């Protein structure tokens, strides 16, 4: 019985740590500051009750951290300002981002997805290339993706 209590306590601590990381990254990211879903993730982070919730927040945190590393603040602000002009386009993009992140079967894929998204933000790739590359992430073996990603 004592081991079960310890396991539950460890899980709660992991949940809080995951939520803290994701929430800190969300509040630092200009790109996601205006997303209505960010509020939902914040609330989710405060009431984490399962391992999939923690994993999702870690994937979102990795995504945001990598975008902040691969793009400048000016690039993120310019991209956000452009998105503010078209609500339908913005909502579709945000839905795509969160749906893809949720489906990733490896935390590293969030990092790769962020690199692809960063290329899209900085106009290194077109929307069609962004869609094709991000869709390919789930079907590609992680070891091959790691080898491929070392070139960026």
C-alpha cells in the first residue's frame, strides 16, 4: 500500500513539473500568446490527471522551446501579426499544430515539427512543403528522422 501512495505522489510531482514547463514556455511565446487553446492548455496543466496529459504538455513545451531557439522574436511577431489578419487561416493553423503534436508517438518529433514550423515562419519553405513534411513525421521511423534532422 505504501508503494502505491509513493507512485501516486511521484506521478503528481511529474504532472506538476510538466505543467510548469509547458505553462512557462506558453507565457514566453509571442506566437502562442493569442491562441484561445493556450488558455485551455493552461487550465489542463492545472488539473492534470493522466500520463497522456503530461506527455502532451511536454510535447507542446518542446515545440515552443525549439521555435524560440530557431526563430527570432521579430520573426515570431511578424508571423503572428500576419496571422491576426485572417481568423480562419489562424484557427486552421493552430488546430493543425495541436492535432499533429497530440498524435506524435515520440517527444523528439515535436522538436522536428518545430524545426519544420520555424522554416515556415521564416519563409524557408512554403505552406505546401510545411504540410507535407509535418504529415510525414508520424509515419517515419524516429531513428531515420534523427539522422535526417542533423542537417538542420
